[in-house]
C-alpha cells in the first residue's frame, strides 16, 4: 500500500484565491510527522510546513495551513491568497517514528496560479 | 555553508561509466538521505545515514549503487557502470535529528543523464 497518496495531478487556482491540495497517508506507527514541500521548476525542494501526529492543533505558517484530520488520515495543505510564485509542484511526505529512516513522498500535485 | 550543497549540478555520463555524486549536508545534521527523482515523479528513497552509519539502504536499485559517509558529514553516492535507466535527478537531504518531527532540508540535486 502507498504510504502517501496525492490524488490531484494538477490544480488551477485564480490569483488571490485559496486552494486545497489533498494528501492521505497510511501508517500504523502512532508517532509520525507530516510535511509539505514545494518544488519550483528550478528543482529545489523547499520545506513549507510540518504537522506532528500528536499535535492537537492544525499547523500554520504564514499563508500555509495544514488541515489535519487524524481519523481520516488526511493532511491537506491549504494555501490562502495564492500568488503567481506559488505555481510549482507540491509534495506531501511522512516520516515515521519507529525508525525515522526515510521520508515517504507522494506523487505530487502541480499547482498553476492564473493571473 | 547555510544549506545542503550538491555537486556537480549536472553530469552527463556515457553508458558504462562510473560516476560519483557529492553531498555536503548542513553542519551538525545527524541524518542524511539520498533520493532519486525521475521526471514528473516524487522522490524515491535510496539510502539513509545516521552520522556515519548507513542504517537503511533498502532503496538502492542494484549493487551498482553505493553510498558512503565516512566521517559523518560529507556523503558520496557512487553509481558504477551507469545505464540509461539511471538518468534522473539525485537529491540529497539532511535533518538535524533522527526523529519524526524533524524536517529535512534538500540540496538542489544532481541531474544525471546517461547517454
């Protein structure tokens, strides 16, 4: 089974609007971390936001927030007030507590912000 | 340096040639990861180091792939007898701790093209 599933290969959003990128995960480890990364066309992976499995509140970082629904095993990224510079690939990732030996990545969502 | 540094940024190798890819992680980071990213795909795990110990090499696709981190800082990924299917971007990442609540910081990657 896939550890991380991103079902939206491509998304479009109007500039200044909000957009939600979906992510579901699969683990039996009670301790894990969920991460979102942005990869612009230049190729570098940029860390955006983190959510811990024991965190009671949803994580927020500026215009990024993570809608964490533990029972549904989902960790959707919400980008508010989209900007043209937000156009990029977005990857959801998970690191488990048992070993922490790797980050499992999804297949990514390509976001295009339309002026 | 301030971030993870990888060299070379681009490498063209003739099929059958050996290549060595270098990663300079952020100073003091315990964990170091190597990932392979094919065009349009998410990063795929290759191997993981905790300090100088290679704790997980389950993602290395064949025995042609070898990685080391002898002093617990700089790491080298070596690919022997390169084949066309080895063409990809190789990403290195480091994180401060070996824990699920610690994000990884990525280098800009080495784009390997085997001709």
